[in-house]
C-alpha cells in the first residue's frame, strides 16, 4: 500500500468532443444550482449579525463533527 505512493499513474486518455460537451453541461448545471442556493441562503441570513452567523457555523461544525466521530467509532467495532 505504501509503495503505491511511488508508482507512476497511467495517463488518462483525453476526452472526446462529445464527452467534453457533456462534462461542460453537467458543470454548468452544478454551478447554476450552487449559485441559486447561495443566493437563497444569503437572502435568508442578510439581516443576521456576525455573532448569529458564528453560532450557526459552530453548531453546524459540532453536528457534522459529532456525526463523523460517531461513524468512525461504529466502523471500528
């Protein structure tokens, strides 16, 4: 496993024109959706003060950190 760090990876073939076009469409859909969600969240929190935003960030970090720790502990058993 450690020796895998020193192996050369095979070079990937370049994408065909059709694949490039499909990848571009997928990327544009993802970017558009991310922009819509960001705008929605900005509208919802535009009147929040800095302390409220920091508290929300702390809570999100605690929740996701706790879930991650729980999953790690369950995976070890």
